[in-house]
């Protein structure tokens, strides 16, 4: 990296407004302290005055009365900044999600004029075990095919644990349950389906192009709550509705009666404390399978009040496990 580039990089660092020791700047710039002193002189000759603060906690600080040249982001930098919003919101670690989204929008717009980022829909979930590099590789291939309107042949692991080849026309990448999905028209099933990236075992770009039908409406398949319409990928049938929401009413006792109040588990949630050892939770949860797993995870501390099918399913699973244990 040349001297001019190093000076600009040092200017960007100092723009934060804090005081940097010369040694600290040298580490950040991966250079020698004597070069940092030289870059300071170069910047001051260009009209950027850098204040030298003496003492134990001293160092260099940019005089903010100067102007800062506009920065140009690469396409990859734009994308990673926009995606970072989705990941941080998904992790649920932000104190004020709206404030963060507003702030990052101001940062992006202050650097350069950007088109508004395409919304990505999120519902918090668990982190997948697949390496990030592999997800990124699949993401990039699919994104290129979306932009070029090129078909893909994929080997996909379906819900019945069988890998099948499909030809898809990818429409959109989005996050759901902390996992990347592609919304695509499947030529095998002749309908729009959702494909989780970590279940795609191989991808092969085809020579065929495709057009998105004029009647296609993305909002029929994903909205602010995540997967909405259509069907989830099953072996050969449509038994599982992707947009299925289940209304549940559960009674928690013991320790969960206290901490069940601290989290959001679904839509339209109502938490009713009965006494210090009992709490009633009502909400709409996504997917029957996920709902059953949620209930079973609390063991004897959770009693199903509604619906009846959930009572029956949980009782059946508990009985099967008891019989299996008894016969060992």
C-alpha cells in the first residue's frame, strides 16, 4: 500500500474522534511508528490538522473542523454492512433495533448515496453448524444466478432425509431462523418452494436462462414474519404447509414459570402469572413440529392446555419413550 493510501487510511481511523497513540496507529496501519509521524506531516500539508496531545494518555487526534473526503464502498462492503443489520437483529443482542437500523442507514448515506437495501426477513432461532465459508460459497453462486436469471441444478436433502436433484429458478435469498434460504421456482414440483442453503449438497449452474412471471408476488411467500405461503420441501407431497401457525396455551410450573416471562416465543403472545410457581403462556407458534419440540423441552414443568392435538402428540411421544426405556 502506497503512502497516499496509508495517509487516507490513517485519516479514516482518526475520524472516529478519539485519541490514538502513535504505537496504536502503527499497529492498525501495520507499519512503523516513524511512518505514522511522516503520514501526520503529509496530512497536515493537505489541510488536515492533527492535534498532538502530550502525556501518558496522549497521542494523535484529528481536528474535526476539517473536512473529510467522501468514501466509496465496494459492492461487497455495501452488502456486508446491509447483511450485518439482519444478523445482529437475528441474534437478539441489540438494545434498540430500530435505532441501530436508522444509524447504519445514516452511516451508509453519509458515505455515498445508496439504493435502499432489499428487506430480509428474520425470525430468531439457533445457529447452524455449517462453516461460514461454505454458506458464503453457496450464497455467492445463488446470488449470481439470481442476478443473471440463470437456472441451477441442486442436490437437496429433503425432510425425509433423502437427497434429490432439482432444477430451480432462484428468485430471492433471505434469512429465517438464523439460516439462509433461497426462494425459488422448482421445475420438478412446478411451484415456488423454499430451500435452506445448508441442505444443498451440490450446485451446478445451467446454461438455461429464465424469466420471473409477471404474476409472481414475493409477498405471497415471505413477509415480516418469515415463511408465509406455498409448501415446504417434502419428498413427494405437500403435507407440510410452510405458513402454518399454531395457537397454543401452556401452563408452566416450577422454575420455567419465572423465566418464561422474559422471552417472546411467538406471535400474539400473552403471559399470565397465576402465582409465584405458575404461569400461563398463550401465543401462535410456527410449525407443528417445532411446537412439539418446544413443549417437550420443558419436560414435566410444562402442561399443554390447548390444542387437543398437541396434548395427544406430546402424550404419545412420552408414552413411546417410556415403553422404549421400560423394555431395555
